[in-house]
C-alpha cells in the first residue's frame, strides 16, 4: 500500500467495498450523510478539480507534480476514490515516473467517466455555482 509521510492512501476504507472500482459509494454516502444533493455537488466539484490535473501535471516539474499529487491524494480519499488516491501517492513519492503519471491520467479519466455516469450534470452544475 502506498504511503507518504505516514499517510496511507486507503485510510478510511471499509471492509466489503470493491477496491477495483473508481469510487467507494458507501464511503461517499458516509461523507455526505446520505444526502444525494450534497453527493452530487461534491462530486461535481471533484470533477472540476481533477479535470485540470493531467494538463497541469504534464507541464509541471518534479516539485510541481509532487504538490499536485499531494492535493489529489487528499481530495480523492475524501471522495472515496481510493485507487486514484493510491496512484497519486505513488506519483507523489516518485514525481518523475512517467509510467505512474500515465496510469494516473487513465484513473482520472475513469473517475470522471464514472461520476458523469452517476450524475450527468454534476460537473456542469458545479461550474454554474
């Protein structure tokens, strides 16, 4: 399991979830207290945030990638995107690892696709606020 400065990227995971999925919906429901409108809102903000990550990381130097990966690790964990958080943690520890970077980009796309599948207007609604 990837760790950075004592932080496990999978902290907060509960047993019984699908570790292969892009989002732990049970974790997200706990974070939003079961409020579907809040879930949609925070997922929309998350999409807006992670949509920018690939372009910013592609142009960043090692320290910039490390900082972006650190921010992504925290936000992904709070949303229940634990695989994405773990991959961001790997990149945080090795920011010049191009294979890890490409894997992260794929996971960002997968997370966005999944969220848009759940809430097609989530990102659009977040942008309107």
